[in-house]
C-alpha cells in the first residue's frame, strides 16, 4: 500500500467527485486505486510507440500518489472509464451563419457532456441590426446568440460530475462592444459564461493618448464608426469594479507568442483564460506541487531543483501520453490536437513554497524567484519535449512554427487554476496568495477551526499557539496587525487582501515571461478599492506583457454575504440560519388559487424578510403543501439564499386546478407565494420601509436577551436574501466577504480566474 498523505478535506472531495462508484452509487475505489487506474491507463500509450509501459506505470503512480503532481480533473475522473475524455480545455469557432452557429452549439453540448470547458470568440458574427441578405431581415447580434449557448449549457451536466463552463470573447473593435461590456450587469444573465474583451495594442495606445479608434463590421470588413477609447476602457473598468466582469484578453500579445502562426490567429481561450487555442484545439493540463520542492528545511531551506527537474520530465511525458489516450468528442478536435500536441504543465502550492522559504509573497525577492523557478520549468519541459520528439517524432505542424529543432509539443507550459486538485494535493492554489490563514468549517452542529499547517507549525515552535488565537484568526481571515503574532510571521503569512493589487500583477507577469500559453490569476481587490485602482492594474498588466487580466473586488457581487469583525456570516459555512426575531412587522395578501383563497403573510425584521407563512380560506385548498412551501422558503431566506433564487424556483409552477378556474392569475400555490414575495420586496425595499418600527423591535429583542447590550447599528447595506448582512464591528479587524457555494454553502474563493469552494471542490469553471 502506498503512503498517500491526504487531508480530511481531500478525501471528502475525492469521494464526492473523483472516485468510481457502481450502478447503485456505492464507492468502489480508493484514492490509491484511482491513482493506479490513471497511471496504468496513461502509461499504456507507450505501446503505440513500441515502448514498455511498465516503467512509466510506476513512475506515473508515484508522481501522483506523492502529490508532487496531479493532472487536470477530467483525467483523474475519466481515465480508464467509459468516457475516456481527458482534456479540460477546448475552443470552438463560431462562423457568421446559422449553420456555423448551431454547429458550434451542438459541438458545445458534446464537449460539455464529456467534461470539458469551451471557449468562443463571437467576434466573427455580424453586429446587431446588420442586414441579412438571405431573408431581408436584420441580425440580432452576438450577445443574443451567447444567450442561446448559455441556455444550452444549463441543460448539460458534464458526465454527472462537472458543470458546464464557457468563455465568451468579443474584440474591442466589434460594433456591439458596448453591449457586450455591460452584458453581465444583470447578474442573472449569462451565468454559465466568463466574458472577456479582446483588446488590441492599437486600442490600449489610444486609451493612453485619449484618442478614438475604429469599429469594424466583421461581415464586410468596413469601418462603421468610431469610439473614444478611454470611454470604452472606463466602461470595462466600471463593470469589472461592479462585479468582476468582463476580464481583458490582450489579443495581440497572445498572437505574438502563437507557436503556429501559419495555421491562423488565435481568437479565444478556454474558460479561465490560461489556454489560448486555435479553433478546434484542445489541451490537457497538469500542475506540479511546488510546496514539495524544498530541501534543507529547518536549516537553510531552498528550492530542490533536482527533484523539480525529475518531476517536470515525468510530468511532461505523462501529459504527452494523455494526448494519445484521449477520446475526443469531435473528429476535428482530434485532428487538431494530434497536429499540434499542445500540453500545459503548470504549478500549484506557490504560496506554500514561499512560506516554507520564509519569503513574503509581496516582495521583489518572491517575484525574482517566480521568474527563476518558471524559467527552469519551461526550459526543462521544452528539453523533455525535444527528447520525446527524437523517439516519437515532432508534432506534425512543426514546419512553419516558431521552433528550429524537433519538438513533440507546440506548447508545454500553462498556469491553470487548480482549485479542486490543490485541495486533493493539500496545498495553496496555483500561483495565488493564501485566501485565508485559518478557516471555520461547520460540520453538523460543530464548528471546526482548520489551521494552515505551516502557520500551526510555526505558531507551536514560536510559542504563540492557542486554540483561542486560532479561532480569532479564522474569524478575521488575516493576521495583519495582531499584536499576539510576531511581525516577521505576519510578513510571511499574507493573504490575497493583505497584498496590494500591483504585487498580484507583478507576480503574474514574472510567471508569464516563461510560460508558453498564459497564466490564470485573479487580482483580488479589497471592497473599498476604487475604479482608478482597477484601471491602474489593467494598464500595468498591459505594460508588463501579461496575456490577460481578471480582477475581483471583494463583496462586489450581490449574492455575497457581508461579515464584519467577530460577527457570524449567515448563509455561509453550512447555511447556518439566523434565529427568528421575537418581533416582526409585515403584510398579509389575499389571493385566489385554483381551489379557493390563499392568505400569504410576509414578515421582516431589521435585516429584511425573515419569514413567510400561509393559511387557506373556507374553500379549502392544498393547506399542507402551501404550509410546507412557506416553511421551506422561510428557512431558505434566513439561511441567506438569494430572494430571487427562491422566487425563480416558485414562480411558474403549474397546477391544473388554477389553470381551469376563471379569474385566477396565479398558476399554482407556489407561484402565488413566489409572486407575493416579489411584490413585498418591490414595495418595501426588502422590508426596510418598516425600519422605524423595527428599530423599536430591535431594542426590545436585545433587551430581552441581554439588558446591558446595545442595539446593533442600522445600515443602508442591511439586506437579506444572500445579498448583504451588516453587523456591528468590534474594531479589531477589517471587513471580509465571501460568496457562498451553491452545493455546500461554504465560502467561495475567487482565484485563478475562477471561483472555487475549498470545502467540497465545487468550481464555477468546472
């Protein structure tokens, strides 16, 4: 038996998402058996080239079982099973015709069903209101077709294990660019898309000079208008500041590093932006756990470059074999992949490595080391690709490429988001700083403090460890300014929000300098960051030759729940509901349903809606059903679920009795309840028109529970329904926020150009 050192959370994620199950849903695989399954399957590609697979079976197993390297999730999930689809990244073309658009839609469904994410450029589509000669009508524009792709993704569950994810890109010189930039202003729109603007050098220079630039109709190639570049740039900044989208892709920088320019220009990337690909290309990814690449720890710790080299070489062979073992969802994709053989070897555990070396993330020393380490990885992976090519041959499209010697792979390196696999490896994600030092985990009725292992080790060695302190750190999320913790420790254990945004970009640029493809990274801003801060980061990313940039301002999305200081966050960490207040104020609405009258009462406290209940009239009705629905709605509301999510689920449910009865405007009891909640929110701003009366209720409630306590401060941000909960701060820490996982209710982290739950492994990007 291998000694596989998995954390409790790694085991939980593996059981939930990766290990095989039988037809009845029972687990039939251990983590060791999973790694053996994957290793044996991938090593068997050697037989195609007359090579013995046995050596690599052992090498690949040891590589994964040691957690020194893990491939992307589809490889772990699908190797040696019915799907055998092993790639995470795909890009499809969208041609300017109905046939082209709906072919792409069909291909998308096939890819997402098999577990892959899809990227598209919608830049070839003619703009809104442009002519359609075949019908004499007018075009509906790219954004309307994005809605269709989004709806299709909603219906596809990837192999029963992964949700669909898309990247939608539009060139900045497309006539519909302003509509695209604001497409996700409504957060309930295009939820299965990340969107990015493909900006050109010409545009960025026009921004700096405050000049206009041309808009070009892709159908005709004609200039059809001009926009002031700085106004467009400011609108991108405004929307990103508002909710994190759109991101930016520096499309000219990407194509300057296109390894096969003779095959065409790169137009799009995969969903998280780290993998620029030609149409019909796919790429398989994997990441090295840098936290394991340390020697002389305790004396003079340093990077173990010898171990790193061996890991890079084995991982490069592994990823090249994946190409041959992959079962591609489309013949066009198989042809492109075999012709270019792109792989993407990246890293995770970067933050942990810096901690083990005693180097602050936000320092020139860390940035310089990043460049040194990535240069080494890139050069060794290229050398190994060259060695493989001498045995197996170069990628077929090498003639006309950027290479002047034999190479097996057109690209070898990528920095991908590693949300799920970094949980399995028990390390920090990608090249991101730590999101938090300690976490609270809620299991049933218990609150468990999960301490970062290196922080706990140092705290015990330095004598400042205590359970009380660990709990305090978990509540704060950061140790900055804590007098109980030595200053040198504070400098090393910095979190994403402790670091100035410029350091995020400097780190990204250092890695990008030695990465063939691109770097997936989120620049995390504090909630109080300004639009000017965002603009400065975008400009710096362009100047430092990043290939793209994604930002997220803390608390900028409405589904987030605000927790300040020592307050508890309702709706996070296991959906812990807030208690029902002793005094509420509300309304009762009488409405007709299919079997009589329904009275719907909605009550609010100083935090917004807190309960819904119903009674039926003399005519009878589905009393048990309506009562059950109202109870569940009350529970969901007080647990922080978005009001809109609740009403969307209730509205539109149809009941035969309601449909055949005259004078009934509701389609069912649930529909009536959903509509009543919506009306209450519109009429009262989620209950805040009762604020004057509720301040009295708050005083009475507080007095009843604690005569000496003071009532909480009211706030214009006091909202419920998963929007924002504000509580009194004790002044000891900064505000932290976190959106909640739709599967387990734990706090989500915005990192690597994506959103991930480190509790259950859920990822917005698949």
